[in-house]
C-alpha cells in the first residue's frame, strides 16, 4: 500500500495517523464533469482531491446554482456531513480531471473520532474554513 494519498491534508498527517486513513479508503480517478456529491442526497464518501479540482455549488430557490468553493489537493469534500447534516448542503463537481482519494463517510467519521491528529489538527481547521464559522466540535467527536 502506498504511503501517500496525493492529498496534502492527508499526507501532512504523521505516518501513524495517516496509515489508518489510507487503509480505510481507495485511490480513484475523478473525471471532468463528474458529480461526486449531489446536493440534497446522503453522501456515502468523503473525497480528498489529489490532482483533481472540484467546484462546490449550492442550488438556489430560483433554480440557479452558485459556486461557493473550489477544493483541490489542500482539502476534503463531505466534511459538513460529519457535523450532523442529514443531507449534503452542496453539490461537488469535478472541474479538472485527475486523481483523488475516496473514503466511506462512516469510516472517516470513526477515524476523526479516534485519530487525534486528524481530529484536532487538520480536519478541524478545514472544517472551520469550509463552514465559514467556528464550530467547537462536530457531532462525530462526541
């Protein structure tokens, strides 16, 4: 098994914290235009882009869509669902095809709960930026 995922967030974890993350997921190809998370659906996976870049959009009442973020090798997609959201508030669409790392959301939630470097260091910081507000603890942490 490779020592890296291609994602800067995962690969910056200490080896002992990174290993269980890599074992829980798989490398995937993300194709241009692929909708990896659909707004309003229950997401099944967290995605860690490597060479791929994804656009996060939110549907508006008017029927239009607004781009609210771009996520590349520095981030994770699906984090908001760890906070207890029953359905995804965003859609994630691949804008630049490439590689990524995919992990079942249930496995990711368990790892966040039991993997201190993942919980306190990296994911919490990404979560604060992603949500746009300071959230002291995700429900998955309890």
